[in-house]
C-alpha cells in the first residue's frame, strides 16, 4: 500500500519560486497529515526535501503514544548530512537511505541503514526495486511526502494506490514549484487516473482522497 500526500495551493504548487512553503495549509490539515503518518510503516521523501527542509517526519500529535513510522530518503549519492535531524534521531527511530555504492561512513556511524537499489537508467533509484526492498524489511505501508520529482516518479511507475491531497486557499502562480514533476506524457489517455472517494473541509483547507482505479 503506497499513499502519496500532496499539500498544495489551489493551483497545485508546493512552494514559491524561492522555495517558501510554510505554511501552505493550516493547522487542521497538518494535524491530519500526522494522523495519516501514524497509519503507515514509513514516511518517504527525496534527497532534495531532506536537504532543504531538514524534516523530522515524525508523528506529533497531543497525547500520541503509538509507534513512530520509519523514515526513508531516496538519496542515491548519500548526501544526507550527519548533522541532519533524520541522522541525529536514527538511533531512536529507524532511518533508511536508498542509495547506490558503498555505504557512506558518516551515515553508518549515525545509525542510518543503507538500502542498496539499482538505478533506473537516469541515475535515480528503480522504484519497483526500492518498494520490494523496503517490503522485505517490513515496510509495506509507505507514505510518500515528496517533493515533486518523487511524486512524479511514483505516478509514472503506477505505484500510487491512494492520494491524499490537501489544498490551501491561495494561488501561487506559474513561477511556484509544482506538486508533481514532469510525467512525459505523449497523450492524455496516458495520464494516471484516480477515483475520488472522499472530500472534507479542514479549517480553511480542502482535503480530497483518491484511490487508484
């Protein structure tokens, strides 16, 4: 089960052109994201999100005492710093870096687990192989949080079972960063199609849920 989460403006942007993204959605939507994290085995992001945002990727809800999901970073070049929040907390909550080549010493010493995965021909991890490798480690319910290139890669591979889309009431414009990167579609009938199963209002935001047809 792979869930893709998007938190965007009304026009599908996740940040301004300068990278500002806090906060596109409000506190009610962000709390729901934490609830969704708690229902998954692992939260997955790309290397750029890890480097730019330095996230925790933990469940932070008042009174929450359940297990924390593992954190997974698609980081072929193993650029995650030892001083990052993820590496610093790897001894308490598992962190997996999906990479190629020998494990980087600074990550191993921090307690980060390196998952070897073949490339897809463009230097990126082969996602079906990544999903299989993570499943072998007991991480079968993945919560994919971005960014845009990671979202596009999972959609291109047909790996998204459910989409959780949170939309804030602002318009950022064409110079903003898109929630989904290029899909390289030659025709409209090649576009991934999903079925909307639920719509809810969370504060000032809209929450739409979709599942694969």
